[in-house]
C-alpha cells in the first residue's frame, strides 16, 4: 500500500479572523479525510506539532506523528522543512508528500502535492511598491519551487488556479486542481430574517491588515450614520502598526460609541463569533478564498463584500457586491438590507443555497483521489 504524508508542522494554529484560513483548511481536511478514507486508499500519515495535536480530535484512519513545536524560531522551521522532513520521508518510504502551504523542501524523495492558498507576498509587494523583503523573497522562491517540483498543485479557488498559471507559465507540466474549502455548518438554528429590530450590528471579520478593508468599513459606517447601527470589527492583530492606526481612527470617529473592536479568541466558536451580527461587511482587496463569506451565509447572515473575482466565485448569488472605495454605495446597500425585508430575506436564502456547494467531505474525497492518482505515477 502506498504511503502519503501530510505535513502540518510549520503551520501556526489560530492566527486570523476566526483562526487562519490555512489552519482551518488543515484541520478540516484532516478531520474529513479521516472520515472518507477506506482500506483501498493510500495509508495517510499526518505530521503535527505538539501544539496542533491538542487541537485535533481523535482520528480512526489517519496516523498522527507528533514533533516538537518550533513557534517563531526561523532556523528551526527551515531545518524542519529542508532537512528533517525530506530525510523522514526517505526513511519512512513515503510515496507522496502533501504540503498544505508552499514552503516545500528543496529536495525530497517523495512525489509532491502542494496546496497554494494565495500569492499574498507578491500582492503586498505590488501594492506597496516596496519589494518583497526577506520573508517575501523566501516564500516567493518556495512558491516557484513548489510549482516546479510538485506533480499536482491544489488551489482553494479557480481564481487562484488561474493566477498560478499566469504567474509561472513554465510550470505547464504541473497539474493544477481547484478544490474549494468546505463550510463548517452552524450548530445553532438559523434565525429568520430580522425585520423589526430596533438595533442592528454590522460585522467585519478578518485579520487586521490594511488590505482587508477595516478602514473602508469604518468610512462606510460613518457614511451610514445610523444611530441604531453598531460596527463590530473582529480579528487577529497581524499588523501592529495598522492596529494602532485603526484604533486611532476609531477613537477620532464621531461614531466611536457605536464601534467595537474585538480581539481574536482562539476558542471562540463560529456560532458565537457570528451570533450577534445582522450583516457581514467584507471589503477585502485580495483573497485566496474568503472563508468569512460562507461562514456568515451558512448562519443566515446577509453579506456585503468587495467586487473582486474570487468573492464572485465564492459568494455566488448570495451577496451584494460593492466597490470597496465607494462608502456612499456601501452605505446605500446596508440601508437597503436594513429597510427592505423582502430583499434581506431573499439575500439570506440565496446565501444558504450557495453554501450547499461547499462540503468538506466532498473536498476531502477529491484530495484523496489525487493521492491515489499521484502515488500510481512513476517516480
């Protein structure tokens, strides 16, 4: 029987709006692979850190191998990826190595599958004009290496699959497969559309970084200028300078008493996170997928999001798409959702219908099929 190794060790759990998208992907993929694999599938070994193991449920079919956590220690991380991991794959006679992010070993005896979530560092460099920097150069190099060394690239959206082909056309021999995230369903009963509440809450759920659109949301909220509305901004403080800027901007706002910024809490459930929101405002400039959109839709919350291709793909017909630089237009859409009960109910229903497309077991089965296909290819 062929052996597949999935490397989670370098991923740091819980760094994002509701936990990082990469960690969410890793956790849910592992849990659902454990449910869908059978004796006829390759044997799957999951490499985890001690910290990650505590965050995973007991598994029946997948085998966990635990290694020490190295946190922020850069040299330990590099030693793991480029020395320990390939040696371990050779020692255990691994046929296929699946890296859940682009930091792939420079050399490895196993055939490789790599998941690419986005091209964040390249996007940031293009936006700021400041170059990639040391970290960005390293991850850009790793991305290129992953594209050239992998038998298959898995992307979390068709938009990122297109970006893969556009950015590195000389990787034409590599198969690129888009496999969407699944949707973690709500454990609560989805409420009926609210039409008469005296107050309403607009939520922004994303890590706190300039391109995620928190300042755009604040400008739209000020344009809305509704005494019955409040704005809740929830996210992990990835960018300390931006957090200071955001806090200053909130403190200077004439509506500061209606605005709350909530820090990321690892153990907060999705139902608790979204439970008091009446609208999700998601004004990101760049995404690989955009998990908060389907998390909100699955909980009966209407979504207003920036009009970018990946959110068109992910949100389907279940969202209002707006120009993120137009606070007047955004405020008008928020007012419409608030005032027009039929429009709100239709938007909620379309969102609930849209999330039916996203199922983690289906995604896990597709990935498992890739394991079988790649393991049968000649070395």
